[in-house]
C-alpha cells in the first residue's frame, strides 16, 4: 500500500505544478519526432490518480459500525 500512497503524492504534486496555461494554453507540438500533448498528459495524470484512489479504497479493511436503537 505504501507505493500507492507515494505515487498518489507524486501525482498530486505533478498536477498542482501544472499551471492553467500549461494544462490547456500550450499547444501540442513535435520535437525530433516526439509528440507533446499537454492536455492528454494532464488527463493521464487524473486517470492514474483515479485508479490509485480506487485501489486504495478497495484495500482498506472492512469496518464494522455498531449502532444502538431505542424504542
């Protein structure tokens, strides 16, 4: 579970580091045959974060809640 928590922290930092201009303002471009698509990159970070959140949610042990009723 620790590697998932570490990757989650890294993803959150990467997303926070992206300014609004980087996320949607910069156009896609090619350098030496490599394509750079800022929007797709940001979306991939969000998708990975969503997957990690799902995995972390499923890895939590089941909890038991005790309730008392009164009449």
